[in-house]
């Protein structure tokens, strides 16, 4: 059916396309617009709101990319059916962050600049002095062996002991997860089980391989064993894709007891475990999943959060005898890792530039987290001193969408919990806040005080 929907966007101070986009989301969440409703044509709505057709088209396009609208050529734009997954929605706006000029962006967890560019330049300068260049031909099967040895050394601050044969190199943690899934998944309709809230890339990777993803609830100690076992009985998943060290977005860690229980369930149901340790920049006092269940754990990580994300250097520590399988997948997919990248990573690990930067980043994170806790600590806040983001449960009177809109109107950008939920999953009333590593301490504090002030004045009264 068609609709004469006429939103009021006059009170929004930011870009008009965002005002219209937020109005769309609110109207759908409040059932003012329902699944199947046809939106007004672009020019018609632009005329009635006294804005340009391009502004309306941009708002419609953004909502379509997020999966809440769908466009049918020749028929118009409609409110999407939430039960029908949109492939673009799986990428998520978390992976397609827009720049909103003048705002303090606390969405992505970027690294601070602590000398990495200089270290990279120095490493390339040293490599350029080598007497025998070797970048003309495709990389050979074992041309990455020095880098695999370097990764084994790099893991020295963890409890993970690996040989070069257990290591496969990749273009970042996300690529490592994809390679592990390719190595493990079998059959026409494989099933992957993951946490109820998960980084969008971790739910996007299984979809690329046409796998079904099922979420399992977790509490403060990690994934609930009884829920995981029930899922194993009902759906026979082949892979558990999780993050036991740092859960993104809640900052939580999986307790030792819970890790052992998960390993026992995995053994019982022949479940392989991919442990995403992208944020593992610090030593943990809890044994890793690989230490507990070495024969079935694929450990994925990178230098992205501990050194520099731009060099796209990741690695996968496989179960025994599976390293050659993972390396063959990478070799067949892209003829192997680029040799300059391999040599660069080897150099910055060998000369301790990577480890020195890792320690500096950990200290930076701790300092910024302390600032955030000092300002926001009276709210329902979850944090860990080494993790570069915080998890804020919103007080009564605030909804995620309206709080994000209020923050943006006041120059602060955040991510709501629904960015991390599966398409059919539940999202708590919460937001993730990064530590603003690319902003000055003064700007970061100003953004946090803005957030705190908004929390004090919810739009819906909680008084009885």
C-alpha cells in the first residue's frame, strides 16, 4: 500500500538527509510505517518538505543500504520485510562509516599515532638497501616463512606457542576468519554459531560462504553453555565463531570455567572454534582457547590494533597439521601475500618496533579509559582498561536511535547496539563508545561531557 507519510524534520540541526533517515527509522520502529508500505516518491516528498530531491534520494539510499527499505525498479521504495535479509545490511554501516564534518567520531576504534609511520618508513628504507630485489615475481609457497617465524616470536606476550607450520598469513583478522571458514565448512548449507552481539564482519564472513549463522546468548562470563549445546543438538553447526578475549562490543571476556565448558561441548559435537582475537594487544591471565582445545581452535589476529591497521597484516594460528591447508587457500585465492608486506611485517617485528608500539597503545588505551570512567562512571558503563571502547547501557527514557540522534545533533557520533545484532537478533538498549584515539584529549573529554549531559535529560520522563 502507498502512504502519505510526512515527517517533521525541522528541529534537526544536522544534515537534512540524516534528519530524514532518522525519521524513517523512528517511524518504522514505532510501526507508523509497516513492512510493505510504499514510501512517497522522491520528488513528491522533497516538495512537501521543501528540500532537494537529492536529499530525499540520499536518505532513501542510506536506509536501503541498511536494509530497512528496499527499492523495486519501476514500482518505488518500500519498507523492507525484516525477515528477508538484505546482503548490503550484512556489511553494516559499521563497515561503511560516513564522515560527518565537524563532529567528534567515537564510532570506530582507530589507533593513535605513536610513531608507526616513522617505523614503517624506516623499515622500507632498510628493505630498499638489500642487494637482491625480489618483488618482480609472484611470491613462492615458502617466501613467507621468515614472516611466519616472526609471528611465532610476536606471540611471545601471549600463552600461544606455535611453529611456523601452524601459521598462515592474511590481510587482517577478518581475512583470517574467512580463510578459517573456507578450510572448515562443508556441505551445501553449513551452519555457524556465534554470539548474540557480534562485530558485523564476523557475521558477514559466513554469508560470503553461504552459511547460515545462528546466535547464542551470553552473560558476563561468556556464551551460555546450555544454549550452545541446545543449538548444537538442533542445528548441528560446524563452527563456533567467537571472541573469548575481548568481546566486541561489550568489552567482556569469557571466564576460564566457561571456556572449559565450551571446549567440552565442542569436543562432544565435533565443533571447530574460530577465536577472533583482533583486540588481543595485551597479555591475558586466562588461558587462551587454543591452550585449552588446541586440536580444534583456529586463532585469528593481526597487527591492526597493536601496530598499524593500514599495513593489513594478519595471521591465523591453526590446529596441528592444518597450517598447510590454510596457506593453500590463501595461495589459491590471491597467489599468496604480497612480498613487500611480508617483508615489512617481518622487519617491524624483528626490530621490536611493533612490540614497542603495542605497549604504547596499551598505555594510551588505559589513559583514555580512565578519562572516560571519570566522566561517565556514574552510568551503567562496562569497560576494561586495555580495550579501546566502552559499552554504555542507556538509562530509562532513552532509546538507542533517539540517543544517537541527540548525540549527533550535539556533534558526537556513536554506534548503537543494533549495529552488532544479527538481522533476526535482539539488541539491548546500549551504545558503544570508542576512546577517540585520533582526537585530542580536550576534544575527547568534551564529547564525553556532552554524552553525560544528554544522559541526564531523557526525552521520556521516568517519573511516576
